[in-house]
C-alpha cells in the first residue's frame, strides 16, 4: 500500500486548481479590462477548455460583471470568433456570422456555406464565442454542436445565471460541456483593493460599492457620472480657483448620483 504523504489532499487540491486555471494573466496592453476575479476565472477556464479541445465551455453570471469584455479580449488573443446572438438567432445567421468572422467568402446557399465553414475549421480549429445564447432557438444550438463535433473547435456558450437551466436541459448539449465558469460581481475587499488609488476617500468608496454591489458596469457608470460632474464644476469656476477632485466627493454626493441612475447591481 502506498504510504500517504503529509498534506497530500491539500497539495493535490492546489495542483488541480493550477492545472485547470494555469494562472493565465490578462495582457498589460488592456488597461480598460480590469484584472478582477471574474475576468481571471473566465480567461482561465476558456483557455483550459481550448487546450483540452472541449466542445463547449459554459460561462454564466449576472449582467455587467465583465463577461462580454473578457470574451471579446479572448477572441482577439486567440484569433477566434466573437459572435453576439440577437433574438431568434437562426442557424443560418450563426453560420453567416462565423463565416464573416473567419473571413470566408459568403455564398447564398446555406448548406454550401456551412460546408465551407466546417472545412475551414477542420483545417484550423478556432475558439468560437456565442454571447447571449438565451436568444438562440434549439436548432441553432444544434448547429453549434455540429460545428464543435465536426471541427474540434471549442465553442463558448455565454449567458446570464437565470438562463443556465434552459441551456443545460438538453442532454446532447449538456454532455458536451467540458467546463463551467460562473463570473460574479466584485467582493468588497477586491473592490477596495482595485480602487484604493482612485482618489476617492474610503467612505466614498464604501458608498459606491453599496450602490453597485460590485457590478463593474454599474461601478463604471457611477464613477463616470461623478467625474463628469467634477469636470462640469471645474469648467464653471475661475481658473485661478482650486480644482475639485475625487477627494472632494462625499458619500452624500454618491447617493445623489446613484438616485439618478439605474444601478441594478446594488441593494438599493
């Protein structure tokens, strides 16, 4: 019998986490894409799925946490195809969009174009990202499955949490999902760390977080509104007067700005 290694359970647990995540970092030339837990999880899981040639990778999470921005960045990094699905996104629409992203000359007949796309992906399997998949009917999911099966391409299915059961109810789709990642809003400690040097006081940052719940879209919207107010105010005062900065923003100002915005991430 093999002798147990002291602490082996935790060592193996950490090794699995490294193997699946592989410590993928976001590129430094994308300062607009904050290196949050959500962006890291998405990047790590998708790259792992691509490496293992999983047919489907399922990404889900609430609106505004950075799913789309991260997936667009991944498509750029890998030479893949990012496709945003509109309501009733049909199978022919999917094939046409894939052909366009892959720079394939379009033809009128759907089945001919489908064969061209398949042959292209067989020669060069790609990462194909389908965002907002809650908009696509069952037949389009079937076409995505066909592309994954026939070409060894990895297809990312991205949606919001509430639509996950609708996707996973189909056994043929569920059986092809190799890895799942849930992107969540920023936790308060992570938010405080990311914005520690933003120029806002700790009390103001606390108020910003309270109104946004850590949802990046709402954070950016609220901060942009506060910055616009500062810019307007500074334009109105004499140039010899001291400039207003983020340090002058009080929690009450945050409350007032938040009341005018549709912030879906906060508890208020």
